[in-house]
């Protein structure tokens, strides 16, 4: 972000612009609260895990987009950061599935 | 800067990648912070990938013979017993809170830690905002709150680790290899090789992942203190200087918060 007020003489400060910051905070707060609610009310399973992962990505979006200000950067920078990250997040997801697959293989071998 | 301004005048818009301009419209310092964070994200992803494989190559509690004797998933959940044969349910393990000894308060403490870290992220972004206004007193105030939040989080984590290592009063019976034979022994707490909560990789992942994250919080607090010192000394108020350094440490601090969001989901909730 550009420093718009670079020429402001000391003592004469513009008004704080904090509306977006607090809005983002409340979104993060409610998503986390909802996660807790689900953790205690919903039975465990694939659906619950998917909802948790989805909500994590929502939180990650708001932290990166608003707090880290990436949403307001130049497109090239956004892609430079996002594209590698998307691949590596896919790797984490793939390994969760792969782990389950290895488990099936190994434990079914033992049973025979 | 003056150099790049004259260069852009003579070049058309299409030559944005041919030098003399700032294609990303960000200073080199900020770009390098972004690239550092990207590489750091890969490091954390490496840990999470290892965790994913270690966890799901173990049976889950609900698939165990013990859990299957109960009529419903709910009842099985209530009658949870830890064993090294299956991965534990995290909310049954992380159920302690300081000064509430022996009470079952699942995930409350880790919820508080999450709240503290998100809150400190908010105060950090408020410090950055104050920096844009060049309001030194506000920057100082919000940076101090951020440092305090970071220290509180570290304190919470120290307590959490102490509790995890010390263990519960009850402990758990495990087979331990002693003098050439397997012996049944009640063990308390956890180390890298054996723990009362579940298979060895459970504690191993806990120590590495939360430990590496805690190390990031620790270094974040140190960098915040250095930048706070610079702010308080008025270094960023000097002619030609601005508060961009607050923004750069802010990026790092938000990243630490971001990592915690993922650790929280994958280690404590799933």
C-alpha cells in the first residue's frame, strides 16, 4: 500500500480507517466459533472433516486477503504467491487421502 | 525512485517487465518478505504432509475393535480410552485448563490460544494502519499490544507443553521393552518415543509442529520488539523514511497466525 500521508506535518493526523479490519476480525471470530460448535455437536466423519477444511480455507482467505493485504496488490504478485500455495495445499490434501490408502493396504494385508 | 519515474515516462505500458519499473508495485523489502513467507509455507507444508501420512496410516479410534463394541458412535466417543493401537481423538487429549485440575474442558484452552493469536493479528494490522497515518503514538500502542499477545500465546504454549509432557494423574498402561522382554508399565505424559495418549507419532507430530510454530511466534515477538524500538526512537519519522518496516513484520506476524489456523484444524479439530 502506498503511504498516502507521507507529507502530513506531525500532529495533524488523518482519521483511522479501521472498519474493514474489525469486519475481518468478526468474520474470523464467528467462523472459529462455528468450528467449535461443530466440533461438539456433529458426529465425526468425512463430511465434518471437509467442512473444517473448507472453513480453514475461508479463514486463510480473509487473513491473507485483508490482513496481509494481498487482495489489494497487483495481479502478478497475487498469482506469484497463490499459485505455488495452491499446489502445496493440494499436496497436503492428497497425502491425507494417500495415508488412508496406505492404511487400507497394510491392514488388509495383515488380516489375510 | 526518481530513476524509475523517468524511465516509465519514456516506455509504453507493455514494457512493464523490461526494467525501469516496479511490476509488482511493491518495494524489494516487501517482495522478499512475501517470497520468504512462501518458502516458509513450504516448510510448514512439509510438516503437515508428514503428519497427514503418519496419522492416516494408523487406524482411527472409531475403527478399532474396542470402539466397535459400543452401539453408537456417540457412545464410543464418550467411552474413549487411549491406546497406541489407534490415533486418539484430539479433543479427548487436549481437555485441560490452567487452575482447573482434573476437569474435562475439551479444546477450551486451545480455543483461548487461537483467540489470543487472532486478536494479536488484529492489533498488528491496526499498527500497520496507524503507520500509514504516520501516527507514532498509535503505532507504539498497537505494537505493544501485539507483543503482549505474542508473549501470552507463548506462555500458553509453554503451559500446554508442560501439561502434555507431564501427563494426567491416571496415565496409561503400555508395553515397554525392558531387559530383553515386554513389560506392562503405567506411563505418564509424553516424550518422542512413548506417550500415554496414542501411538508415538502423535506426540512426535505435536512436538515438531507446535514447536516449530512456537519458534516462529518467538522470533516474531523478537522482531516486533526490535521494530517497536525503532518506532519509539523515531527512526521511521525521519525525512525520507516511512513505516513500511511495520508492514513487513506485520506480514510475518499474520503468516504466523495463518499457520496456526491450519495447525488448529489439522491437529486439534480433525
